[in-house]
């Protein structure tokens, strides 16, 4: 009877340990998935910022060539575009920093 009780206890402990193992695996997989999703979202945001940066860079080149003959006309849009580029570059740096931390 004592042996039966010991065996039952051991089986119960094993069953509980197996449940805990499954729960731990599920948690690990959930965290992995969340991390992958976060990385995909960061990569997408980084790509969006790069495209935006390229677009603004092209706008600057267009503004330069269109207004080379008249510096006064070009100065204001160029400054605005340069400010936009600075903002986007800092966003890119911040996104890259976040990505490298993860």
C-alpha cells in the first residue's frame, strides 16, 4: 500500500512536470512569435523611412535643379526638405537602435 502511494505520487509529480514543461514551451513559442512580429514590424518601418528619405532626397535634387537659377526661390523649400531629411534620418537611427537592442 505504501509502495502504491509512492508510485501514485511519483506519477502525479511526473504528470505535473510534463504540464509545466508544455506550458513553458508554449510561453517560449509565444514570445518567439511576438519577437518575430515585432522585428517584421520594425523592418517594415525602417523600409518605409528609407523610402521616405529617398523620396525627399529626390525632391531636394529636383528643387535644386529647378531653382538653380534663382537661389531665393529655392532656399525656402530646400531648407524645409533638409529639415524633413534630418527628422527621417533620426527616425531611421532610432529604429535601427531599437532593432539592435532586441
